[in-house]
C-alpha cells in the first residue's frame, strides 16, 4: 500500500515540475507599507497553531493588510475552530486528486490570488501545500530554509531550528519585510 502512495506522490511531483517549468511569475516587493494582501499556506494538522495565526491575522488587519490562510488538514472532518472563519480555508485529503494535487475551489482560488507576499508555514513539506505554493503567482514568497531543496520557490528564506515556533517565525518575517525598503516596486 505504501509503495503505491510513494509512486502516486512521485507522479504528483513530476506533474508539478512540468507545470512550474513553463510558469512565468513576476517577482516584486518594495516595502511593507505597500503590502495589501498576504497569503499563508499552513499545515493545519497542528490545531494549536490556529490561535497564533488568528492573532497574526488581527495584527495585520490593524495595519490595513488583508490576510488569507489556506491550510491542509489530512483528516476527513475538520476541527470546529477551522470552520466559519472568513480568512481561513482548509482543504482535506478528500479534496486532492489521485496524485495528491489539490483540486478544490478554495485551492484554485488561492493559487490564482495575486498576493503581495506569500508565507509558507509548511515545515513538514506537505506536498499539497508545496503544490499551491509553487503554483502561486505571489509577488514575493517567504519560507523556511531547507538544505535538501535544490531549486527553492522562495524569494526569501528563514533558517530556523526545529521545531519551528510559528509565532516567532511570523514576527521575524514581518521584521525582515520592514527592513527591505526600496523607493519603488522592483522586479526581482
């Protein structure tokens, strides 16, 4: 059974590599004051992190920045706290293709959204989230440094020791984004 899952995952990764090879993304970032939309991809299998993400959402909302979070939860039934949140969408294993590619409307809409910054909170390298991250047309992608990745989709990487404290990670991301300051939006 596990050998078939491994083969399906490899095929999914090959399909992703084929799609991203022809994908053209316009990379840009000027400074945090110009950011209007932040997207976050999140491994939602850790419900304890939801409160941290809610506080981050509120903090960015107070700065006039819209935050959308897309999580992946591997079970069929979602925890109650994940439902009825306007800024949070969660895809489940039932919303994946045979090759673990997200096929839900939420995933498709999230990929199509033109985020100023996309933050990856996927320390376990969950493939459906990796797919969404790599297919996204976000202007600036931020993620965790992984020495195993040869071709990273990130424009900025954070080297943080495991286990990752996502509250510190998000605060560090914002702090570094505040340090970057150019006069006008650059194409990187």
